[in-house]
C-alpha cells in the first residue's frame, strides 16, 4: 500500500481545477491508498472532505511564509499508515501505470527512491472522472499534445519510510530541493529508479501568479538561492539521469548511462570555473590594454 502526501495552493481559478484533477486521479489508483493534504489554504478543507483525504492543516513555514519541505517529509513519515510514501506536486495526474510501477519496484527493493519525468500538458478543464475512459483520454491527449521534460524536472518521489530523516535541510518549496532528494538517496547507497519509461506523469501547465515576482522569483529569487546553499552546492544536486536503475516495460535494469550524466555535470562545472577563472581575467586584461585606443576613438 501507498501513502501520497502533498501540499497545495489556494483552490481557486485554474489552479483549483488542476489540483482537484490531480487529487482525484490519485484516489483512483487503489481503494486502499492514503492521501495526506498538508494545507490551510482556501478550499483545502473542502477538497479533503469531498475526496476523503487526511487533512493536516498545520504546515511549518520560513520567515517569508513559504512552506518548509523538511517538515512535510518528517510529519508524513511519522503519521503515514503505509511503509511506502510518495511526495508529489499537486498538479500531476497519475494513472494505473504509476501504481504498477510502485508494485514492481517495491517487489525488488525493500528501500528505494522512484522518480520519473513529467509530460507538460495544457489541461484547462475538469477531467471527467465519472467516465470509465478518462485515463485513456488524458493519456492520449498528453502523448499527442504534451511535451516530455528532461531529467532535471522531477515532480514525484516515491520512497521507503525512513529514507529521509532529521538531516534534511530546511528547504522551502522553490528549487534545488528535488535534486538534493535524489543526491541524498544515492549518497545513502539506496537504489534510485527512473520510472520514466513505465509511467506517464501528466503535469498540468499553470502560471506562477502565486509568487509576487512570478516565474523569475520562483527560480531565481532569494529563497531559491538559499535552497542552493542549504543543499551544499552543485556537488549535492542530482537529476533523474543519475538513477542507478531504469524501469522499462519489461523489468528493472541497471542504468548504464548514469556515469555519462556525471561526466556532463563535471564538464559543465569545469566550464563555469574556466569562464570565471580564465576568461574573465583575460577579458579584463584586454579591456585595460585597449582602453587608450577606445578613448581616442570616442574623441
């Protein structure tokens, strides 16, 4: 069995529609699934009651009022009924292939982290869950009109209880925490499974109006920078491409390409160092040498 936990934005407008879509899709995975909604925002209590979710009103926040991920993970692992948990963003629609992937991975590993790529899809209306073919329609629409994202985009984390403990930094829900979660599982020597080929996770596109500075604030604001520092910098950030195993339709197998991901990561960092330590000094030296000529041209 599985406990899914999440947190949401206020249930209004388009974001309210897609969050309700996500919650209902998770409920349809299995009759015994447990879903915990951490939220005190508008509409959360009503959604929890309507869909039969466990509602945790209290969420710890930082001084800027942003929700703390370390609290969500600690509290969820404390109260969950099941030994396998999954944190997922509340805009992701899941279908039965996700449930089958959990069954397959948990049958092979007692401890693990399972992640996968998402498909960005323009969904603007409520999904007709009363129809028996709702999942087939969503899947066909995502494959036809959606966009499969790269390994850096991680929106769900299925893991065995206890994988993340008190040493999780006080991340907030901005950026870098997802890459740290992958690094932490790898650093602990646990299997990390890329389920992208077996699971079609549908991300319902949305705007960034929930942040005062919009998308720029979410990705490049003060809290994003602080998350990066808490993670310990680029050496503690990993992506789906770093998974130790992949889950094709047939059976689990070793991810032979993960070392290539590490090579590219170190090459990117070396490029940054080279630009900062070599090219910048050369550029400024050239500016100094050519300064008299540039002044004479301006006169």
